C-alpha cells in the first residue's frame, strides 16, 4: 500500500493514539507529562523541554494554549497535518467557551482547506497580530519575516512554542543584484550620513539611500518587481528588505530561532533534544523522573549487501544474496510485530534487467534506483511472513519521527547503514545557537526512531532493537547508554557489548572481531583487562562461523592474531 508521501508500507497499521496514559497538565508552574515533570519557564529566551518521546508534549502544548492564550501564543509545528490536528483540538476547546471570552485562533498554511486564511493573510499580513493563538508550520517562519508572526496587538507575543526540532534550513535570502543597484547611488564622497560607501572606479563611492521613501521612489521608477504577487504581503516583504538594508546594509537576511528567541519566551519541545544540546547548556530545563521505562535488548546481525551495488540483480538474485537477512527477519517477525527501517532505494549500476524486480523508483544515467521497501516487502511475503507482522518505512519518510502509528510494535530493525547530509549539523547549530556534533545528531535520530514502537507507551513493555553490522557500533553503544541513563535501574537494557576497559578503542576493523571473541570465550576479555597472558584453541570452522571472511583460510585471520599477540593472547587456530 502506498502512503500519500510516496512511501510503501506492508502490514497492519494501528490507529493513531487518541488517548494518553496518566494526567498531562500545567499546574502551579510545573508541566506534568506522562513520565516526568518539568518546570514551566517564565523568562524570555530559548528553553528546551526534552521529556522523552511519547511523553505527551503535543497535549502539553494544548494545555499551555488554554492557560496562556491571553498573553499571545505562536505555535510552530513540523507539518501541515500537525497544524490541522492541533487547530482542530484548539477549536473544540474554544467552542466550549462563552462567546464574549473566546480567544481568536488562526491556523495558517498552504493547504487547500486554508485558502481563505491564506488569502486574508496575503491581503493584510499585519492582521495576524489580532489573533491570540497563531499556528503555523516551521517552514513558514523561516521563509517569511518572523516579525509578522511574533507581533501581538501593539507589542510582541509572550510565548512561542515549537513542536519538534526545526529541520528546514534554507539558505539565507540574498539581496538581488537588481535591488542593490536600485537602492544605491554613486557620488564622490566616502561617507554618506555617517555610512561608509563601497569604493568604485575613479575615486567614486557607492552608497545606500538612508531614507525608505527614497528607496520606494527609486524602486517604483525602476520597473523591477521583487515578487510576482501584487498583494499587501509582497509590499510588506519588499519594505522589510528595504528596512533590513537601512539597518544592516546589503547583507543576506537570516531567519533563525537564535536571532529572535530572546525577545519572547520560546519553548522547544523535542523528545531527544537533550542529545542535540549539551548537558551544560543552561537552556535545557531539568527533568524530574525518567524518560523511559522499558527493558531493551540490542541485537546485531550481518548484512551481505550494500545500498550501491555493481550487480544486475533481479528479485530472485536478490533473494539469493539476501536470503540470510530475509529469514532472520522472518524469525524476528515471529516474535512480535516488527518495524523495519531501511533505505528508500537500492542502487543498481550497469546492465540492469527489469524482469521480476520491484518498481523503478528513479532513473539516472547508468544507474537505476529500485524502491527498496517494496522490493524487501515482496521478498518477505514470498518467504511466508504475514503482512500483518511487519511494516517497512524508509529513513527520512517522516514516519521515523513524530509518528504514533507503530506504538503497538514490539521490535524495530535498522537495516542498512545510515547517512545524512554533512551540512545539516552546522545548520542546526546556527538555527538554535548550540554545539551539536555529527554523532549527537545521529544518536537523536536513532533514539527518535526506536521510540516509534511500544516503548513510547511508557508502560514498561519490553522491546528489541536489531541493527545491521554496517551501522556504526560505537553509535549503537551510545544509544544503549542513553537509554540506561534515562531509565530506572530496574530496567534490563543491554546487548551491545563494549570493548574491554584497558583497550576501550580497538582499531575499527578489529573491534567487532574482538567482541565476537569475547562472547565465544569471556576469558579473553578478562585477560586483556587484567593484563595477563592467555592461550586458547579454536577450530577454523568455529572461527569462520564466528567471524566470517571472504574465504575460509587461516591467513584471513593474521591481523586478528597479531592484535591478540600484542596483548599477550595466543589464538591457536586448529
């Protein structure tokens, strides 16, 4: 079955959560979530609420709206769907208030069911200040002047609530060359009204007009149109650019939360924000209680294929290559409903045969991309796995973050290495004024995805997390440590074996081999930690089954033997 965003799903899909466990409320300056409590901030600036995934933050936002709407509230959500859902619940609440005291609500986005609201906004953008509650998407506050949304009556809104990290990071708006030429003039003086000019040829200097009326006059005479639309919003944005030039000169316009958060009480609600913002960041609000309460078992499995291949697979050939993975998934699904998170597409280079493969996803030169969730789903069902037992989504589909659809699933499987654009971490740091690392962000993504399944119910239900061998083992170790830190000590959380204490960071290509040996013979680990000598025998067949290589031969393990010998351990391969 194809979803509206183009992703493919297999299996049953539980209904979205309509009820939450426990009482979620804002009372006596404290936000009470399902699992923990966090103080409600009252000062201006950015405040981080990281209560854990599934804790009821969307419900809490509604509670804050009810309590604080007379102060002026702006709510920024990730998607149009989320805006509509919150708007519907807010309208239901407003409907129960006497007409004399009813707050005014505006839900603003580009979908067809909000054409009237969008039209009113374009005709009179400053009218947004008349609404007590304004709900918009995160993209809108980035691509349009944020002053329009934070203005309230004759001043500013007191509260801005952001539901989920903003993941839309466009490039700063560059002042077009045409505008630069229109609002500047050239004379022989180096300064103009105290403003330094830009030196030109012949000893002349280029200056900006220092009066907005002069700018408008020059703009009108030029015949150039910055925006196609001829409504009041276009005029407002044009004047906004002129004012920006007057204040800052011909420099790009940026719309970052970090730039305007100090002017109001800005609260970011995100289940894993404590990974993106450092522990020492004073903007993170303290949490009383635990974020999670489930037993978690982490299990690694081997993957014999890559996303980019030089093979001309059809479906039968893929089944031959990926047979072990398919039957591993069959075993996983037999223990409970399983969510499989994988690549959006599988890239096949050269000599592609089209018979018997899943739908072509994209054609690009000598490369064909096949819809991998669909291909894998077909293979699983041919292997005898009921479609009721699993669902497959791809990373970045939107369903790996902020979704309740899989809250009844017991298992999650990360199939295939996970890559993200190099620039996204830098964009996050600029947007929120934080110091997030690449691994911090990756960890937050993995935790968010794990929390799509029944751990988000906060009722102690156990889960299992499977991950393929091409995923960074150290990353999964940190994810495991995060859940241990944020769960009661009674929770059994493990499976990712750490390197021994003395040699905590073995060479990357040896670490997994060493961990496999630890499970085979725990005395190896003990010997390294205690700096004692040790010798053990292992057959080539045993070693090959434990640590597979391209071919079964003793010389394939020379590097591992040397690594062990350097630490006083003799591995005798018989």
